[in-house]
C-alpha cells in the first residue's frame, strides 16, 4: 500500500476567526489556507490542522484527511482488505 504523505486531523470549531487567532497568535501556527468563513488549514511546518465550523459541508465531526501518492491504489488495497467506505473518496 502506498504510504500516506500527509494526514490532517479535522477539528470542528464554533468560531473560525477565534480559532485562527488562538492557533496563530498563541500557539505559533501559520495560516496555510482559508476558504470563506467555515474552513481553514493552519500549520507549523510539522503538523497541519484542518479547522471547520459545523456549517462546513462534507466532513463529519470526527474526520481526518489523508493525502496519498495514489488514491486509486489505496482504495483498491482497502477494498481488498474489507474496508467499508462510508463516503466517496475525492481524488
């Protein structure tokens, strides 16, 4: 199975601006990406966190985003291993 290249824990926050302030001003993360008022990614060069409000679409309350070299190969390997996919895989 191809190795994961990156994993993003998805954290649900009640207020994206307040959360971004906390992670950047107090914990030293940098804002890597933001999309509107509901989703953003912060990182510190080692760890990245995906922050979302409950209004963001497509992700459950406990999620992780896994980046891989070849999503089709991972999907095939997981299917063969008996993993049940609860949602589609975005490639």
